[in-house]
């Protein structure tokens, strides 16, 4: 191994990322039995990264060191070409709000066009801090009040609360639907309990736009990382399309394979593409497998009734603004010929139902993330139990 290769591996450890982060922003460190999670209050209480081994384990979250080093001029103020639209700090689990596009978009202001030049991430979920209101060794709670205006001109007075907590062994077994993890398997598991409250004096109405809670995670890609999303089989007329792969242009077949009840999507960070699964098809779970690192990643969310549907984030005027996806995955790559990727990274994302809240009402969205490291045989048994597939099946067909 060359000195350059050793240096690259060293920078991918949790400790290296933690050392870097603490030089630039306050970090809340949650720890239990060697597992650790690093949370950044100034970056909206986002989980920046986590590890199965606090001492010398890998770092699972993708961190944009260039942007973090550049810093902020002041809260809510961007600088530089990249930061005109979004301040990409990275981080493996962050709080956002939907919808992104459409006539009720929160990322496009009234009178703008559904084009990248007019796309802007709201400062409250981009550059402005969340307040740390409670902390223990294994959990932290954050709060933020804000106001947002959607594309149609509707104003929302919002109250946001977010708790990040490490899960104990019993909670991990429950999340995986089986017995305790076998000896030799390492795991870091955490849950975020996210809530959105209507702080105004008017009800939020479907006719003028509804927001939703949107949780996204940026992970480090690798040549042999594959996203796995099991889904309910059935007719398109009953359950909708098996997958929406038209967000950024149709995903080519060498990056996406769709079977009767499961899909595989590359998470290698070499081609920009996004996919989505409808709430009627979702089983409430998604995952990814890093064959090189020997890591199985699992993401679940609280499946709940959605009387007003799920917001549609497509960048267009929509005939069905509440016919959106509940599960998404994104693979980063060049956004245009000759342009560099944003990361590269890949993402797993979940969304709450559209929040038709009366004054004082609250909607919750709970997401659980597990990173499990072990032998292929050990991880295979877990993949079969949770995702319904063996690891040998997890591949995009050529």
C-alpha cells in the first residue's frame, strides 16, 4: 500500500472526521459501547457521521470538507458560486422540508422558474442553526421556529423539533425484527424523532400548499455499493409505478435493475440519478450494501396514515401535487457535461405525509438508521430477514 493510499484510508476514519469537524463547528457526540454519532447543532442538528467503533472505526457519513472549511459569513448568508443554491455541508442524516418543486414548492419563490438558476434551499434548513435544548450521553434534542413562503405565496409559521438518540441492543433487535446481533458483528444504530408544528393562526390547506418532513442521508459511495429497496408487487393501476426514475432524466439500465418486488440501484457516485417509490408500494424500509467495506445499511421510517397524500417534488407545475414518493434514493454524479459532481455521495431519503395541520397541531416523522459491519455470512442473514434478499442477489444486472 502506498503512502497516498494509507493517507486516504486514514481520512475516512470516524476519528479523522471528528477531529476535522470540531475545528470548524460545535459537535454533540453521542456514545454507547464503542458506537458513536456526531451531531452538529449549527447545521440544523444533522447527524454528520457515525461509526461502529469510536476508536478506529470507519466514518459512514459523507462530509464536504471544502464547504465546511470555507465557513459562513453570518447565519443565513451564502458566498461563492456553489453556495448560491445550497450550502452542502454533507452529513448522513439531515432535516429538510418538502416539496422541493411544483406550484407549492418551498425551494422556488413566487415568480421564479423551475430551473436550477432559481432553485434555492431555504436558509432555515440550509445555513441557520437549530437550538440545542436538551442533551444526555446518548441523545440530543434541537428546536427551531421559522417562517417559509411557498411558490404560490402561502406563508407558513413553523415549529421544528428534532431528537437524535442512540439505540440500545434491545432496540436494535426490534428494528431488525429478530434476535440480538451475533458475536463479531458491530453496529451503530440511531433514531431521529422529527416534528413539525403549525405555529400560525390558520390551518394549512391542500389548496394553498402543504409541507412535509423530509429526511435525507449522504453516505460515502464505493464502486461496489448498491441500494436495495424491497417493494410490494402488484399492478400499476392499483399501486402506481414500480419506480419513478425520471427526477433527473431516466436512469440508465446499468445503474438500475427492477425485479417484481425489489430494486437495485448503484450507489457508486459516478452518475447523477434519483429514484422514488410510492407509499402504496413501500414496505417502510430501504438499505444498501457496501461489499468492499463489509457494511449493511438499513433505513426505516414510521409508516402512518396519509389522508392528504405525499407531496410531489418534481420540478414542474403538477396535475397531482400530493401524489409523490415516500422513499427515495439518489446517486451523485456530474450534473452536466464537463461539470464536477456535488460530492460524490449517495443518499437514502424518507418523507412524512403532507402536513394538513390546524393551528397548534403537530406531525411526527421517525427515521431509524443502522450501519452493521460483519462477515458476509453474518450480514447475509440480516439482509434476508430485513430486505428479503441474499447479498449475492444485490447487484445491478449488466
